[in-house]
């Protein structure tokens, strides 16, 4: 609608000016064409490179249950919205707060899109049934500094 009105306005302006002077009309035609092209280029800018209204490094778990049956599935899937780090790491503690596994999260490039990065944590299949706490960290914080903790999730092994 705006483009249509812009072209109608410019056409009327050019018709009135053409009747006066040819050189002025040619200059104005060129200016109107340039203005229109610049306006279209800025109006059609793609702003889809970041998730709308989501803070950087927001973690969302991608599972339907908080329980893992290690005989059929030993992976925890999660999404990081607007990721600003190249790596993410994790630490899994048992119910006694003993570290049972830690390492780098695996980047899942197959299902990642523009502003989401999908990651996988492969849980060790030797875990005994019970409650576990998985903490996720920014960068490859293998020293697991809790100041870099971005998400904590509780899960159960059947």
C-alpha cells in the first residue's frame, strides 16, 4: 500500500515538472528512483537473526519427560536461544551431590536454526536409578565455575 502511494505521488510530481523543464524533470526522476530503492532496501531488511524477546543464552529443555530410561535413550536434548558462546559444558551430580559425569555438550547442527543452537548431553549408561542434577555452563568451563552456570535441571534415571 505504501509503495503504491509512493509511486502515484512520484508520478504526479514528475508529470507536473515535465511540463516546466526537461532537465529538472530528469534530475527529479533520478532522485525519486534512488529514494525509492533506498527506502525499499531498508524496509525489507531481514531481522530474523535473533529470537524475539529472548535473552542471550536462554536454555530450554527439549524433552517430554524428566525421566531417562538408559536402556532406550541416554541423551538429554536442549536448545540455547541466541547463543553467544562457541561451547557449553555440563556437570551431572547424583543425589549425594557427588560429580558422576562432566564434559562438553555436543552441538547438534542438524536441527539448529538461525537463532537456536541445539545441544545434546550423552548420559553415561552406567548410572544407577535415582535423582540427578545437571548443571550447564558457558564456554568450555571445565573448571565448572558456578558463576558461569546458565541452567540447572533435575532428571531421574529409571
